[in-house]
C-alpha cells in the first residue's frame, strides 16, 4: 500500500473498497460533503449503511477490477488485503492507494479533533458528541454507525477511533474520550494487557487532553504527558455526576468539576451508561469553552444513533434493535430497557457474534442474558476471518435456564408475547430476524382486521 499522505484534489475520484462498512460509508459521506467525487464497491447484499450512500448520490458497485480506472485514488477498508482484485488493478495502474486509518489520520488535520474510543459505548458517545457540537459550531464527524458529515469552515472533527487491530494508531487527535478498556476481539488481542498496551500507545498520540471513565482500573493506569480528566459518579472523579434521577422519560443529574457546580442536565436517554456518555461530552465541551446552556439544549434533542437501542412499535409490541454483542454491552442495554419499560416483560433474541468471542465469554453471556425475562438464541454469526469454531449456540442455551434456540424460518415463539418488549441484539445480520418478526406481526394484524 502507498503510505504517502493523501492530498485531496478535485481531479481524482476517491474509490472506497468496502464502502458499505460502517466506518467506510461514514468516511465516504464526509469526503463527498467536502466536494470531492466519490464512489465505491462492496457486496451486493443490502446493508443498513446503504441508504445514506444512496441518498448522497454515491455510486456503489459490485466488486470488479474493471471498476478501477485512471484518475482514481483508492481508499481500502480494513477487511481487505493487498490481493483484493480491485487493489491489484489499482497497483497495475500505479494509482494512489490508502488504508482507511491512514486516510483518516490525514483527514482530521486542521481541525480541533476529538477521538472517541473504548471497547464499548464509542458509537453512542461519538454520536452524542457530534450532535451537541454540531448544534453549537460547524462540526465534521465520522460515526461508527455509518453516519458521516462535513460542513464548510468546520471548527471540530469528531470521529470514532476503533481499537480493533490497533486501527486507531495512525490518528493524532487533540482530545480523546476513552469510555473503557475491556478484553474484546479475542481473534486479535491476546488478553487484557494487550488491549491496555494499545490504548496506552494511542493515549500517547493525544495532544491536549484525555477524558476517561474513572471507574475503569485500566484507564486509571494510563501514563501520558497530557492531562487526564476522569469522569464518573465517584468522589475522586474530576467530572462527577451526582443526584442522578432515572425515570421512564430519561435521566437528570447534576455535574461538578473539581467541586465547581456546573448545574443540572437532562437527557432523553436510558441506562447508567448514557449518563456517563453525556458526562464525557459535557466534559470535553466544557474544556472547549462551549456555553453550558447550549450543551443542555443540544443534549435534550439527541435521538440516538443507528442500531443502538433503536425502537419501533408494531401492533402492541415494542421492538428494539441493538448492536450489543459483548456481555458488558448486553448488561447496559438491559439496564436501559428496564428503566424505560419497568412494567413490561423483556424478551431478548441474541445472535452470538464470532466463535472466538462466544467461547471466550460463554459463562458471561449466560449470566448477563439470564437477566432478561425470556431469551432466544440464533445460530452463531461468523466472519470472513472465522467461519467455524468449537462452540455452538446450543452450548449457550444449555447454560441459560428456560432459553431456547430460534431460527429465521420459525419465529412463532415470539408471537406468544403481547404488550411486551423484544430486543434483537447482535453485531451480525440479526436484523433479518427482526424483519421476519415484524412481517409476522404485520400479517397477523391484517388478518385480525
């Protein structure tokens, strides 16, 4: 791959290999908004990121080396190797070729850049920060739900920084929010110490300051030259949320910074994790001298990000689509659901994501999922890097009393629930199960009427 700095020019078309990926689609939208020509390629199967690309008028092709022409520069997604046919063709034509992380590292230069990283919560926090700052000052942003936006004369660039395979390393932000450090991606990281090493190294890239969750023991171990401001609910946190009130309408709390009262804030979001996400956003905004009243106003209008506690109502059922695929994320999602729907039965349809993660967290999955009122488990969703393993969905079901397997061909067990909440959880193609269930409910409604 060419590692030269990308110099964006109107004379080139920027061709994104794997353009439907969440990070890639967001970046393509940003580059298009900046006024450059953009197109790309991916699998033919429809993905939830596709609509944004279509709405922006970005052509999306099937993978084919014949797509690659002189006058293009390739931006290659992290999932693709140098032997990908379009990449090979670009090299034959001596075209500029960039990897996603290096391209992002150059894209954020010239702004007040804010990275959001962490094993869990980074997409929701990035989305909230982008929303708040966009309502106050011109802001470019790149969110891991496939959302990207660029505006003229932007002051801020907010982006999600992905720790997987250390992809965040080529970026050097002014600030970083670090939500937590946890052992995830067991197909790459050797253990929690390896994960910490990645975050410690990335922390050394931050230029002005880090905002880190104070209850995380690994974040407390960070050793860098820039200031670290811890946020949380403990007395030894720099930014502290106190007097937290959680209702079915959302959460309210007071914020103090090293003893100084910053006043009361309200969010239309659920779960303790969203209070912490909001606290991180308040902290970094405060340091950029954003007016507190404006922060309060923008927090109240946030509608959430794609595939994070996204809700629809069909007949008498509430259906929630959520990306949770790690025990910590499942715990947070169930906490939010209990807050918003304290009097409803919570049913979970869970799709395990990768065999290595399922094996690594089998007991933890069983414990956290067991907090739902009823659990159904689909077959394991593999990945291009991991198509099989020595574990099955039945192994998980065997550890959760009262749980059962469920298939896309037979979603009828879910029809036994009425005026309840069904949460579809997973990072794979869990949405196909959700669509099947919604179709069943709609069909039943038509028959009754």
